C-alpha cells in the first residue's frame, strides 16, 4: 500500500500543478480580460455616448431658448435669413 499511495500522491501532485493550476489561472486571466473589455464598452458606449447626446440636446435647447424672443420682427428676420441660405445653396451647390 505504501508504494501505491506514494505513486498516487505524486500523480495527483503533478495533475494539480500542471493541469488544475493552469486551468484556474487561465480562467482568472480570461475573466480579468473580459471584465476590462466590459468596462471599456460600458464606459464608452453606454455612458459617454448617451451623455454626449444629452449635453448636445441641452446646448441646442439653450440656443433655441435664446432665439425665442416673442418679437414678430425677429421671427421674420430668421425666415428671411433661412430663405436666403436655401437660395444660395440652390444656386451654388445644386445647380453648379
């Protein structure tokens, strides 16, 4: 029994060091990599993207709020400027 026990102990020790430890270490490395990748995707796509859209929406709203004065002559001026710009685009880009 002593020789068989020693042989099993040596075999189990080799299996533990060369197979099980490598599987556990590899799993840890893969898990760490996937966690970092998940952080990058989550931080850039799911946090920064919607935050940028929200900031753009707020900035656009502030610009529109400043342009709404309640004066008819301001609105007529905006319409005139828009018609001139559309005419210039038509003349120089669409026809040329």
